[in-house]
C-alpha cells in the first residue's frame, strides 16, 4: 500500500512537471505566433495606408479605440472620429504615398501587446511636390476572438518647446 | 458505491464553482487595487514633477524603459537618457511649476496596464513670466515584485502638418 502511494505521488509530480514544461513551451510558441501576427498587421496596415484604403486601415482598430494623433485636435475618442481623421489627412495628398514602418518593437503579454515604431512617409501634393514626414507611433493592442486589434494609438512629432516648431523629419 | 461516486462528483463540481467564483472575486479586487495603485503613482509622479525632484520622478520608471517625449530628440531609448531629459527640461524653468494630470484613464490586464492622460502645466521662466503647456500622455506599465512601473511613455503636442506649428494649449 505504501509503495502504491509512493508510485501515485511520484506519478502526479512527474505529470505536473511535464504539464508545466508543456505549458511554458505552448506559451512561448503562442507569444512567437502573436508577434508574427502583429508584425503582419503592421505590414497590412502600411499597405492599406499607401493605397489610401481607409476602410481597410480602420479594420485594424477595435471598435472602442482611442487615439492621440500627430495632427489636431488633441484627441480622437472614437473609431468614427479616427476614421474621419484618416479621410481628412489622406484627402490632403492627391499624389502617391510611400510609407515604411521602421524600428518596430513588439512586446506581447498574454492577450495584451504594446508596440513602438517610426513611420516614415512621403506624401504627394497636388502640385507634384512631396511632403516628407517622420512620426513616432505607440500602440496598445488587445487580442479578441483570435484577432489582434489596436485599442490605443499615439502618433506624434517632437516639438521645440521654446519655438513651438515641430521637427517633421526627426532622427534618433 | 454509486451514491458515493455521485456525492464525490457533486462535491468536486461545487468546489469548482466556489473556487471559480472566489478566483473571479479575487481578480476583480486585485484589478481595483491595481487601478488605485496606478492612480497613486500618477499623484506621486505629479508631486515630484512640481518639486523638480528628478530622482523621485525616475523612481516611477522601469530600468528598461523607453520614451518618445514631447521635446527632441526623436526618442529616449534608456532610463539614463530620460533622466537627463527631465533634468534639461526642468532646468529651463527656474520659477515654480504647477501641474495637473487630467482625464486619466487606466486599463489593467493582469500585470500589464495602459493609460492615457492630459498633463496641464505652467512653468515659471527666469523673467517671472509663465509658460503654459498641455501635453497628451500615453503610458504602458508593468507590475513586478508588487510594484507598478512605467515601461513605455509617449508625450506630445498635436502639430499642424501644413505649418509644422504645434498647438501647445490643445483642447479636446
């Protein structure tokens, strides 16, 4: 009887260790998959941005999202407000847009992720000239029903506080 | 024997329900406690900021933090760089500082939290005049050893992209 108890106890411990190891392996694989999914989201976002496809762009944001954008007003408290912001902004540039997302850094913690990146874009003006702008981007994403969506975004230029002038082409 | 099995099965189910309910209660209490702790962090941060106590300010940031600040350069990739940024910025204003953190919105998900807020401050210049600045703030915080610390910060002014001029007193 004592032997049986020992065997059962040891088995339970071994099962526990195996289960924990498997759990940790599964977690680390999941985190790698999540990072890949989020990286793909930024690639898709950037392609939609260059195509000026606002509906596609907005598909990457959660319905209850909030944004501080590079441009006024101070805050875009709803998905609809942010959609209008993209329409207005992209409407300013009738020419082609080129854009790259650089220095993308992704941290995943379960069903939450946060990122930072640099958006480097050229925007075709009506007269054929191009505007060049570099922005800093911070995002928070949540995973829901297997899909990652941006829930909070902050885009900006650094500003000289003594002159109020932004550096539209900021460097590290 | 069948009766015993039924009793054991029902007991296990009831224990499971009780344990889940207790777990959910504990989680919700923990989230409320975490929100209160993070709210207190912002109060303490703001008091330290008004006192120009850079060491105290920096105690609210994790050692591996990263920041996009309102002022150039583009990024502050280390704790040490951000400390120097606070020293430089606060050094610009020999007069008193008043500051409030408004519209603070906190979301806690386990050991990660993200916030947004508006920092409204007046900064005493050497000639007795005051500079007034309103910034948008996004933070990501992580809980480690029971303490919440800011791991990623983004502070900015909205900027008119056609003029490159920041709105230093932006309104919602």
